[in-house]
C-alpha cells in the first residue's frame, strides 16, 4: 500500500526535484520513470512467442520464463541461452515440468510477486511471459503494468510477452521525436 504525506510546497518541490520531476521551475511528469532500456516484444499466439527465440535469445543470455506450464518453451530457450529458469503459479505444472526436463530449473512463482522473482538473485537479461489471461483486449493494462514492473525491478534487455492485445496496441504506436518537429519547422 502506498503512503501519501502532506507537506509544504518547498519541501514537496525538493522531493520532486530529487525524483527528477522539476525542470527549470516547470513541473513535469517524472522523467526517470520513462528511462527504461528494456525492449518489449508483443507476440500473438504460441508460435510467434517461440519464433522470437531465434531472434532475441543468444548464448550469453540468462532467461526467466513466466508461465512455463510443462516447460515446452523453456527447453527451446535452454537450447539457446546460458541459463534459464522456468516458473509458473501452478505447483502441479512445475512438478510435471521437472519430471519431463530434470536438467532444467523450474520454480513456482506468481508473476505479480516481482519481489519473489528478485529473490532468485539472478541477473536475468531476457524475460519471456506467457500467462493465461493476458491475451484478451481487456488485459492490456495488466500486461503493461506487469512489463513496466519487471523492466523497472529486474531491468532485462528485453521482455517477450504473448499478448495479442499488446501486439495490436504496439503496432499503432509511434514514439514522437523532437527531431520530427524540427524537420517540419514547428
Ligand atoms: C498457456 S500456458 C503457458 C504455456 C508455456 N509457456 C508453453 O509455451 O508451453 C499459461 C500458463 O500461465 C500460468 N499462469 C497463470 N497465471 C499465472 C501467474 N499469475 N503467474 C505465473 N503463471 C501464471 C498457468 O498456470 C499456465 O501454466
């Protein structure tokens, strides 16, 4: 639960300044929260989700898979990276995955418990997310919240997520650059 405190404007400004919220006397949204270096890759369906492995995973990578079920994609990841941990909220799935692929590490994890993911103490460079309930259009905000949380806390280079909603949304997004404005003389 967040705790909000009332304080005098000068103190509020000092706090905001430390958090990067004040620029030349102008209050702006906290810039630092947008300085994530993680790339987000939205895929539709399991075929696309697995196809990305060839493009996004390399031998030096340490990968976390969230929603591994019985470990099928985890084995594909294992074949291409240095280390992989497959995780799922279901202990039954994890037991089955361990039985099928004893050479791979599998752990129970609720994706929304990012603290538990941090407690693995592993510097993950890539994260794969395939959770039931994240594909529909109503789940877009949950997907974005989850991606932002993992990007902020674990700071991987990329997060690949199976979410048709995110893929659709991303394909209609363009990041406006200041140079675009200059080119048009505005
Ligand atoms: C479609 S299956 C994953 C298939 C797997 N990635 C593969 O490629 O074979 C979705 C999985 O998400 C898991 N899941 C659902 N909610 C979860 C949560 N909050 N945290 C972690 N896993 C979750 C389910 O238990 C299920 O095993």
